C-alpha cells in the first residue's frame, strides 16, 4: 500500500470528473458531502438489464459499474460555487485489467488469488489523498504484487501529468 498526497487538486478533479482518465476503473463506492451526504454504491444489479443490454453496455461479467458510466452524475453532485466538505471514491480494477496487471507483475500470484486491487481517493480538510491496496483470497506474506501495483499507480499518475507527494 502506498499513500500519496495530490497537491494540484483542481487539475486532478478536472481529470477525474471532466475527462476519461478514470473511466475504466470500476466504482465500488462514492461518498460526496456538501449540504447533504450522497452515498453511491456502484454494485451492478444485472437482473435490471437484458443480456443483450449488458453486452451492448460492456457490463457483462462485472460486479460494479465502470466509473465512466456514472462520472457525469458525480460531477453534477460536486459542481457548484462551494467545494465539497468531504468526498471519497473507491475504485477497483475490472476483472480483465486485474488479470492483465497480475500477469504483468511477474509474481507467483494468479488472478484467482486476488479479490480486488483498489485505488482510494479521499478529500478531507482541504487535502486530497490517494491510497492503493490489494485484497487477497489467499494468505500470503509476499508483498511483490502490492509493490508492483503501487509502481503502476505512480506510473499512471505520471503519464497523466498528476503530481503527487509520497507520505
């Protein structure tokens, strides 16, 4: 796990809410606190859709909604003259991206060993923090996948010109 502070909040928020930068992450949860608190659970209710709709929307096999499908709703909740007092986003890698990430990490782990790979964003007291995490289905003291995930997130941020400070 790594904790990073994002000093250029306005630039980051533009990439989060007005660009496709984070659209391929799955949204597990969002909490946005302004005058009231909005809680968004990203769990898909696949029985709401017909099979062909799931395929058309690229939702087949997903337990959570891609952020790109709800980004505009989050933007609408956050826009205004006043900055939210607090927000939190919990992102996950999609099953396909998780499998690709585990493979690229060149560790002994398989995608079946990993429950989720997380990217957490939290804005509180005027600071924006980003943390990473890996949830395992097995017990392991091997941290090599976590180190690789942290490296990949730093690279993702650098590739999108997002400055950060290690905490």
